[in-house]
């Protein structure tokens, strides 16, 4: 049965971004929920088709929730993390694919030990970019986001995620690169995520103190050096506080990674929304005209063909 004209018009108005496509490239399962999840949920609600490419299975990630630190979980960690990713994916309303690389783990020691043989952090960049190029050409995103050159923090998988994402962004539209990976498609904009910044931490810290609450940021800020040049790299602040609840539910789906009694959830959502209601990005490459600063990852994209 066809939809009544009035209902169809209402559906269109409620999903003004139908036809737009956004791809996030992340290193591990849980990164899609801890970095940019509220803006993801906002865009999904507006009709954007959002696809997450997850580079590794998180096989070597630590179990950070004490309640899940059990032998049976550890013995089946690969399957457990896949199931967690499925739940988070459904909560966010996204598509998601695994690129199939093996988690490098977090190297510890002085000097640092070598990375495990065959891990993602050691792949050749062109080899690592091939499955992502294939996925970009299949999904045809208008916008692609990833981590900065330091990986957001210097985990070897995050740094390699940055490298293959930048390689794939530029190569996907070139018919001479990866000719067997599908028909060329050039994403229009490339962003780096800036999820954790000192100005944001300071603002939340001061807001907690103003409400006579203990701040989880006190010790961290004492050791966190100011870097105004780094903070100035943010170009795009996407208002998305209405979706902080969806973000939190997606985070909690990663039960081995997220402690519900941990420091992040000690900051009331109302304080977060009032203090820092955006998720922040850096526009790195654009093939469309867009005036900075922005409040939208799709700014300047008027024809989502």
C-alpha cells in the first residue's frame, strides 16, 4: 500500500539527510562508541547512512570492566567482542564491517617490546588500505572520518588506522590505484576526530566543581600540558547533546571494555550537555567549498548523489 502524501512529506521532513553517506574508520570494537557516537546517532536520526569500518577484532584489548574479568570471557574474547560490536551497531543504527586485521595490543615496558608478528600495527600501508578502498568504493561515502596522525593517542593500531585511512581516502577515487577493488569513488571530505581535548576536560572539571561534585579530571589535568596550537586545529563542532544517551548505551554494550561504574559515567549527562554539547572534528581535506568554522560534517555538500 502506498504511503499517504502527508505521511510521506512528514517522513521526508523528519529525515532531511536521506541520501547522505558517512563512513567512520576505527581501530577496534568500542572505538565507534567512545569516539563520535553521539554525532553518529544524530546523523542516523536525520536519515544519513552511516557505515563503520573496524580495522581489528580487539583480540588483545584489556578487559577493563572488573565484572567481566573472568576466565570464560578471556577464553572467548574474540567472539565476545564481536557480539558486543553487534549490540552497539544496533543501538547506533549503523552498518559495520570488519577489515580483518589482528589487534596489536598495547606494548608496555622500557624499552617497548616489539609488536606481535602479523598484527595490524606492522602491516604495509598499501596492503592495509586495500580492503578499506574496496569498502569505500562499495559504500560510496561523501564524508570519511578517522584519527589524527598520532592516532588520537599513540596506540599502534590507531596510528596504522590513520595511515590506511588517509591512503584509502586519496586512492579510492583514482582509477589507477587498486584497479581490482571496484569502481573509483572519491569521498568529498576527510576529517580527524578530536574527541579528547584539554579545553573540554577543563570545562567539565570546572562544571563538576561548580556543582560541588568530585571531578575525575583533577589528576589528569595536573599532568596534561596545554597545547593551544593543537586545540586550534578543531574546525567543526557538531551539536549532538540530544544523543548523549544513545552514545552511553552504545558504550555500555561493550561490556568488556567499559566499566559502568567508571570515571566517565561519574559526570552527569546534564552537566556534559550544558558544558560541551558538541563532538569536535578537524577538516583535513575537502573537495567542496565550506566556510570555517563548521557545525556540520556535510557542510558544502548539496547534492548527495
